[in-house]
C-alpha cells in the first residue's frame, strides 16, 4: 500500500500515512473551503488500510 503524503499549508494540515510502519500523522490547521475534496483521498486511504488490516487479523 502506498504512503499518503500531503504537505501542510496555511489552511490545510500535513498528512503522512505510512502503512508499512503503521504510523499515521495529521498535524496543523484545517480551514480549507474545500474540505470534502481535501479529505476524500484521506478517507479512501484509511478505508483501504482498515480493510487490509482486518484481513490480516483473520
């Protein structure tokens, strides 16, 4: 699974999700007018990550 990296700006947080190390980082402010567009790939990544981990636990 690919790492998800979004560099923070004045209005968006930094996001660094690494499935290999199981480290998920979100830091900074979130004042974007385009929250849905910004967070859509974040939600998709988290959904995929949780599905993969659930399969590994079975």
